[in-house]
C-alpha cells in the first residue's frame, strides 16, 4: 500500500505548511495510532476514577471505545454494538488531554486539511481509508523513506526482538519530542525513568500533583522545581515539606540531561550533524553500564544509526525544496510567522527537521498486539516498575486500614504480640519496687500469678489486740529483779503509749509520762504478766503498734550495763514525727 503511504505523507506535509492558520504554535506534535490509543486509555481511566474511584479500565472497554472514537470523529456510521455509558465524558477527557499537551491526532489533521485547502480539492485520504489504517485493517509495510535498509556494518551484531526495538525507538522519539514540544506529557512519562533515575510511580505522582496545582505541564513543573533548587536563596527555594524534595537527585539528573540536549541543539547549526549528536547522546544514556551483547544495546545501536541517516535525508530534502529544487531559483523571503512566531529558540532548522521526523513516526502502522502496547512491562528499560503509561499515571494506593490483612499476617502478628520480650538489664535503686513494670504480654496476664509476682511491699492491716497499760508493761520488765536497773522494754514505754494513746487518753508525744520509774512498778497492785505474754506483747508492738517507727537497735542487758537512777525520772527526749508509711518502708529495706 505504497500509494496510501504517499497520500498520508502529502496530507501531513500540507498541514505543516499551513498549520499557522489554525494552530497557535508551530511546535504542535502529532499522535499516531499508538499514541491515540494510549491517550484514550488514560482518558477512560480518568473518567472511571471520577465515577467509580478507580484509575483503571479493562482492555475490552478500551477497544470498544476505540472504534466508537474513530467512527464518530470521522463522521462514519457507528458500529453495530452500543457505545459505553460515559462515552461523552471519555471524548471530552480525550480532547482535553490533546489540547493540554499541545498535540493533535491524525483525525484532527484530516479535518484541518479540509479547512486549509480549497473546497473543490480532492482529499488525499478518505475517512474510510484513514479508519482502516488506524484500526490496523490495512497493512502498510513501509512508508516512503521512513526506514533505512540495513547496512553491512550491522551484520554480526546480536539481534533484538521487535518489541524491544519498538520500545527503544519510542524512547528516542520521546526525547526528541520534548525538544520540540515541552508540553507533551506523554513524552515525559515515557522518558522520566529511562534510563533508571529512581523516579518511579511515586515521583511521577508527585510531579503530576505539582503540575495540577500550578496549572502547568509536567515538564514545566519539573524544571521550575529544579531551577528553584539550583538558584537557592532564603525564601526562594521550595519548602522542606515539598513532596518533590524526596526526588531532587533524580529530577536534577533528568533536567541536566535535557539541558545537554538543548545545548547541542542550540550550538550546532548544521541539522544533520546536530541530529546525529542528539541521537548519539540519547544512545549513550540508554546503554550506559550495559554490555555489547545486551539486547537493549543492540536495539539502541540500530535505532541510532537509522535515525541519524533519516535526519540527514530529511535535511537534504528540505534544502532542495528551499533552493528551488536546485534550479537556481532564488528562495522566497521567509514570512513573519515562519521566523519565530512569537517563540525564540536556537537551532530553528534542526527543529524543522525533527518535526518532519516525528511526523513520519506518527504515520507508522499501529501496533499489531494492542495488549502489549497498553499493558507493556519493560523492566529492561525503566527498572523494576517498567514504562507502562497507565501504571505511571495511576497514583499509588494509600492504605486506609479498612481491608483486612491476610490470615497468615494476622496470625504472625498475634504470635509476635504473645512472644515475651527481652528486657534490658538495668541497675535500679533500692526503691525499685516503686517503679511500674512494663506491660506484660497477654499470655502472662491471663495466667494465674505465681508467688513471685505477688507484691512483697504490701503488709496486712495490724490486728487490734488488748494490750496492758504502760504501768503494767514496765512492771513486767522488773519482775523479780532489782528496781534500780531499768529493763530494755521500759524505754519503749513512750512509743507504745504514744501509739495507744487514742485508746487510753489524749497525750502529747513530747509530754513526760507521770509515774515513770522503777518505784512505780513496785507500788502498783497489778500483777506482772508472764514471760509468754511478754513475748506476744513485744511481737505485737513490733508488727502492729510500731509500724511507723524505725526498729530499735539492740541494747545490752544485764548487770554489766548500769544506768543512773536519776535518769529514770527524766522525761524522754523529743523525737521527730514520721510520715505515714515511712517506718514500714524503712524496716522493710533494713538488711
């Protein structure tokens, strides 16, 4: 179908020559059949997200909408099957994406061709023929001068699969497309992480959100952020909370690489030499760190050679057309809209050659396997995440915690919870029992506490026992002994009296006790208690009555210790009152 290829090429050339009448920019690029299908997939996924909340679309729905889109835009009869429910919204999203990215499709070129030419002129391609070409029903093996035959220098090199070669060629053309049209979001998506720059789906999502907030293209959002980082300055650099801060290195490398391509474009006046340098720089970036026997290496080498030769041929053709086909005719004076058209850029001649090259790439036959195109996964190009356009434009899913985890994960987390944790060995003070221990695992809490877990600092409440009076206690200590020698129990008389004073009579702890002395025990009429009762009384005083008093040091007893008799009648020295519980805690820790 060489004739169809000639007519398609004539249609595009006529559009380029007169596009200034219907377009606002000379740098508008064209989407071919594959590009149109990918844009349609993104538009349908966007509509599904707005309607159902999921940025995804089945492949069967894309193919159904693809036929409806072509027939409706070409004003042909619709197919026999019903169109989708949200087709109007899908068509609106499709046209919005093309306008936002400063691109057009082949159907728009045919429509504008009718406006640009005379009404009585014959159309180079009928709507039916264009529909057959875009849907893949007509095989167009080769367009005129669209490919270069293999040279003998390519023999002996490892061959590459058609899918890898097609993907590599698409990446080359996407880089060249960004040099012509920086608003092309599809070109940026295909080149952002090729070669790998650690700019995966999360980075692309952050760029997309930044572009939406600023109402700009993806490329402008990236360059604005990187330029602000490079310029620096307090109050001018992006905030630390900017999501793009996490991808500074990858974005800087990407912008630096495109700056190098722009520098080559502006400093090399010859389009043939400039085009060869551009594709060589792209090849060097793709094959960096790869061996010569790699499949990607072979595809990049072959694509570099073909594009360089094709750029040289296009440049020669444009030179012949500008010089009047070599007939010595003086070229026409360039028109105002052909010089810059409100745009200033270097390498104007090279840009014209690149535009013609990209137009020819848009006229290539569509991919035979639509599933490989729409769900392509190419880890050989873009690392682990691949270069699938739909995957890049889909934002990463944020875990809401509503969906349950798999049973295996829940069981493992439960076992980790019940597993006892090793405690750090730390040195604690003597009051370690006042510290609150860490929360024990659930299985320890449910079990019955052992004897070691029973708190040792808690004492039972003292039992109230009937105790003798102070005079009887002292009289028991001097039973059968010398009245001039005080017993060790008599000095406790003040403490026991102070503790039991509430039951006997109100008295102050510092007031002297009346009748204290050995002579008092002699003249009393109360019989002294027995030794057994005396031991019980001492135990009762030690555990019950004297809980708020520190234990008394042992004192020597017997005839070896003589105390002067005059000290018996002396009032005891005043002692400081202890707070509640201080005596109990001190006696517990005394070792």
